[in-house]
C-alpha cells in the first residue's frame, strides 16, 4: 500500500484545476496497471482540488514502478480557463508519497460513530451503517471514512487517517518551532538591554 498526495500547495485556482487534471490522468494510469486507488481525503474547490490523498494498492513492483513515475512536480501548460487573456500558461502540482503512520492512536482516545455512507452502492448504501465518523478526543481531529464496504475496515482506515493527521500536526508544530527559531535571528530588539558589556 502507498499513500499518495496531490497538492496545489499555495498556487492559484489554475493549479487547483491542474490537480483535478492530474488526478484524472493518475487514476487512468493506475487502472491500466491494475492498481486499486481509493480517495481517502480531498479538499475540493470551485476550480478543482486544493489537495487529494489517495491509497493505492496492488503488486509492490507495479506500485513503485507506476507511481514512482508520478512523484515530484507535475507541470501543466494551458491557457487559464478561469482568467481569459492571463499571460501565465504554466501551472504546477506536487505529487508526494506520504509515509504510513508508524503508531496508531490508542483505542481509548478515539470515539467512533457509525453512519450511513453516501454515493454509489444502491440499496446497500441506504440500509447499512458501514461508514464511520471517528473523533480523536485529545486533539479534536475527526475523519469520516466510507470507502470500504465493512464498518470494521472503515474503522481500521479511520485509525490510519487519524494517525496520519496527528503526525502531520506534530510535524507542523516542529516546523513552526524551527521557523520561529530562524525568525529570532532577525529580531533583535534595540534598547532595553538586560546586560551591558564593554570591551
């Protein structure tokens, strides 16, 4: 299994449109290679997607071969469909491999709630509470998972998603601390010294 994230990062709406195009091409390539892809998380926008998190499963060699060719920066060249006559024609999308979480949150920290799934599935979707809403109580982070057919599988996936979000939250905290330390190199207050030395 591989977790793949497509993101427009801080790019304009055209990059979000490019994420939609990249997702379409990636799904087509995976289907041709026999790789199963589930959308775990998406951040839709009017233009496309800010980001999409995918779970890809299949033969290990195929996974690394097919998806390895997608990792990195994807460049799209097209006239902006959102801003006619805009001079920029190059739009960029990042495709990144996410490490699966090493440690799952403890069961006592997660509150699960069964709910009905939406989307394809016909009558089965309407009669079965197979989707799961999971809340990590200490952090307040929640996820809703309905990509699997059984509640048990959705719970397992919800735990993995919560662990991934918690790992990202911790990494962001560490990154913010590094940025703060770096910024402190530039912030020297003039006046009000706590010690004065003469040489």
